[in-house]
């Protein structure tokens, strides 16, 4: 049985433990889970007026931007509806501390997501910044399977701006990525705008306008 003295000695220890428990809970309550559900498939698109077969995520290329805050857990359910191709997605510069099996290196850290299959990636984004995600199989990235991850800092940013814009630099070919792969980086197959392949009165490549006197933050992703 505890003596009165032992009881009194135990109280500060209890209070300190309680403090850390409360603090820990408070900290965990800030981090959130960010859930995404993606369907990856082949579709025809003409992002720069030239119609070709691309790979989309939920109907768009580049794919949806993942929005999170430092310390959050990102959960992405990927459904492979490519019919004939395996799939995996790499989260570039995300450190995957404790979760190396979600790094997306097909055949090394995970089995491929087979056609018709589903895989759920789950990882912590522990550092603020702008990151790329992209396909890790064949030339699927060049066919359009890529996008951005924006991780906001917990503390307020030390600068201000009027607009926040993203630009991703990615290879893009008018030939299919299979033909491009067989040609092994043949630059003659790279796209160039000419009137015989597109009608620029109906569509045009992406143009970023800027208003004089305003401040723009540009997040430029490339690899
Ligand atoms: Cu990468």
C-alpha cells in the first residue's frame, strides 16, 4: 500500500505525464488526413491544340493538385483503369520516413498496380513546399500522368503575394510515347506549333497573364 509520502512524490510525475499527454493530443489534432480518390485512364485530349491519346487522372492532365499542410497524412486511392498497363506513382522529394513501401518505385518498393487494380498510398508530408508526383512506369509521365503537391507551412509565410500560380515543365510529344520510346529521345518528334496540325483560332497553348503592379508567386515544378 502506498504511504502518504509516496503518494505526494507521485503527484508531480503524474502532472508532468498528463501535460505531455495533453500537449501530444493537441499537436496531433492539428495534423489532418487528406483523402483523394483517383481514376487513371487513357483519353483523347488536346492541351496545346494537337489531339492525342494521353493519360488522365479524374479526367485531367496534369492531374489534380494535392493540397496539404506540413505534418498532414496524404491518402490517395489509385484505381488503374488503363486496361493494358501497370501503374505506380512516385511522390518526388517526399521523404517517406517510416513508409518506404509507398514511394512508388514499381518492382522495387511495391508491386505494380495491375489493370483493374487499386492501391492506396498513405504517407506524411513532413516539410512545407511544392512537390511533383509522377508515374514511375514506362513513359506514362510523358503521356500526362503527373501533378503537384502543395504543402503549406504550419507557421505563417514570411512573404505576401497577390496570386499563387503553378507551372510544371514536362516533356510532351505529338507521337505516342510508345513511338517516342522506340525512337529513344529523337528530338525531331518533339512538338512544334504549325497551322497544319491545329487551328489556333479555336484553342491555344497555355498563356499566363500578369497584371502590372501585382505580385505573383510562381511554383515551378520540373524534373
Ligand atoms: Cu521524380
